[in-house]
C-alpha cells in the first residue's frame, strides 16, 4: 500500500466578498461629507454667504424747535439736516425742545424724545434674514413696527440699554427709557426682554410695563419688576405727540404715492406745489413739496439738499422760518453733475402777532393776591383759540393740548412750587408760530389769616409805574452784568436741603433754599434769574427737578449769585448735589 504524505495547512472553505467593506467605507465618507457641508454652510453663513446682505440707510427726520446733532462714524457732533441718511456706527442726540424720527427699511419708526442719545449698531436687509440694532444711551424713545403682513421676511429688531436688551416683535407700539419698557401692543406673547444678570429672558405683553433700576444686576425673579400700565400713561404728551406725528406721516406718504401715480411725462422740469405764493404762515416751519422730471438728481431748498429716492420724482422738505415778516423760498432742481436745471421762487408772509394773554379765573384774577393756608392750590384760567401751549413760570403745562380753551396748574408744597410767603405765578400763552403773549400774573400768599383776596388788581398804568420805579428790568443773560469781586461776602448761604455746600439726593425733585442780604435785588442760579424772588427779601428757593432739566444723574453744580440793584455781585457760592436714585 502506497503511503502518501499530505501537507497540513489552513485553507478557507470559500473566499469572502469585499462588498460589505466598500459599503461601510462609502457610508462613512458620505456622513463625513454631509458633516463638512453643514459646517461649511454654517461658517459661510456667518460671513453672509447664502444670505445676500445689503446695508440699508436709516432716514432721520427732524421735529421741534431745538437742535438735533449727529455723529457720523464716531466723529464729533454736528447739526443734523432733515432727511439725513444714517448708517451703522452713526449716533443721534436731541436737545431740549427737539425730537427726531428714525425710519428703518422694514417700516419701523423710532421717535426720539428731548434729551435723548441713540446709536445705530446695525441696519441690514438680507435675502433670508434681516436685522437692525440700536443702543439707547440716554432719554426715551417711542417705537412702532409694521404688521407681519407688511414685512413678512425674517427679521431681528433689537434695542439695548445699560441693563436690558429687548427683541421687538411685529405690530409693536412701546415706549422705552434707559431703565423701563412700556408695551401698548405686540404680537404673540409680547416683547422678549433679557435683563442684566438674569439667567432667562422674560416677556412683557400688551398693557404691561417693566422698570428696573439703572445698572442693577438681576439675581432674583425678574418678573417682580413687571407691572400693569398706569392708566395715566396714555395722557403722556410724548406718547400723544408721537402717535399724531406717525399718523400724519402715514397720511402724507399715501398722498405722495397718489400724486406720483397720477404724474405723466411732461416737459416741466420742476413743479413746486406748496407753499402757495404769498401764503400767510402761522407756524414756525413751512412744508415745501413738489415734483421733478426724470433728469433731475436732487433738489435744493434755500441751500438745503433734498435727496430724491431712487425711482421717485416727488420731494418734501420742512423748512424752519426766520423771524421775519416776509420770506423768500428758493427751490432749485439739480442735475447729476450738480448744475441748476430749473428754479422756482415763492414768497410767503409770516404772522408774527403774539397771542392774547391768558386770563386767570381762579382762585383770583390776574394782578390780584390770594391768601390761603392750604398746601395745595389749583390755578385755573382760559386762553384764546390760537394757543397751542401754556407756560407757568417757564414750566410748560403737559396736560394742555392745542384746542383746549382752559388750563389748570397745581401749586403744591409737595411739588416745591408753593412755599410759605408770597408766590408769584406768571402765565404765558404760546401760539403755533412759537410767539409768546404778555404774562398774566397772580400772587398766592401761603400763611395764616382769612382766606381770600387781599390785594385788588391795579390799573395797567399803576402797574407799569410801580414796576418802573421799584423793580428795574433784569437782563436776560448774566454775562451782560458786572463780574466784580463780591461786595458782601458771607451774606449768601444754603439752609436746605442740607446746609453748607454739598448734598446727596435720592429723589427726583427737591427744593434748594437759602438766605441772602436784604440789599439783594436778584438771585441767579447757573445763569438763570429766579423769577419768584422779590427784591429785598432775605430768603430764596430754587427747584431742582429731573423733569425740568435742572437735576441730572451724578454730580450737579449750582453756581448761585446774589446781585444788587446795580447788577453788581454781593456774594457768590457754589452748591454741589450728587444725585443717585439707586440709594
């Protein structure tokens, strides 16, 4: 038998297929590709790729008689022009008696109150996502946003202050200050608010308000700062003026669109539709509007450039008028090269007649003195039909509205505008042109005795004689008076709220009271002559109030000067007040 030797080795029974390994590798590569694509898309989106973004101008409109200043890209402030276009990095600042309106690309309108400072951080319109951001440094703003149907694109509207950031929804109407938010309307749950230090955002809905002390870090329940709106807020002059201004601009926009729809091509280069020639103007501003032909690039109105929006042929400019009886308005149509292609001159007349002085009907008549022991006294009077504002001792009545025939002023010891002794109230009417009437004067004496009229009204001739003999006219500017060394140093001093030269205030209003020499004829505080001070009196007082603009956060320096009948300095002191409402 033949013996056979076999080699022993490991042999596979059947060869395995490479297909599962290939599938596994392909799947891994596919998932890695998807991940890289998503990551690249996210990175590119950060740089605006896939969402074509265009920086949009914010149009600035001016209101009021004060000054509106702008800072372009952080440069020094300069006086703003109406319809100026602003971009991210630009800021706007309003002075007293001045308001401004910011119009954004989505139809949002932001109206700045007096003494307000705001910075435009972003204003960009994208194919998929748009956004604008503004920072409120000081003051207050009123904001209204369009409905979702008007601007249906995805948009982020963000406003920030020192201690809160809010995300504004569609159909919003709200008032925002540096430390408060009042919501009158808003879609969905309301406006989302992120407070400084709070872990989670909260929502402020319609009819609600939140007030957070400035520079406060929230380490507790933020909803404790939320409350219902005070019904008196609807009587706020700023709110009412903002609503009227917005409604007026909406109506004018509709009228402009209607006019442009009716325009047909013609040979006229420039048409000025308003004002009419030889028109009588009652206000301190006049509206200049019209249309131009398609070859015109810009319009110039009395030296002010009015840029035409692309595709539009109409123009509109509110022009402040000089204090003259007759004013010439020159409107020029400019080509793209800046050449004057056509011009139109309009001559208008201005009614500079002041309104009739107000009448005082309670508690006494103008020129009378009323004795009372009550610490609250209501002064009531009437005004002529052309009156749009009433001043009482330079304080403009906030509840008086144009068209009202009566006015009311509350004199109260709690408000600091009624003190023991004689209190003189000068009431002045203001018309649409900004002209003031002669004052109507009433004196209220707070003290003991039988309540009622204690001094009858004097004839005008007697009043004029008495004023000319005993009270020489006081210059309006202290710089026009003598700057001599004090003749009677040590006779002027502060007795309240803290005697001496320094006071720490926590409330928003208080009275600075002092004593002076009987030889004093006038008291001046920071260049302002105290109208309630009567020559020869050895006491005086001054109201420091945030609403009056005589008190601000931080250090306030009051330069106080006593002068004699010749305008010379008897004594001068300095009073420092540190105002910190957080205490």
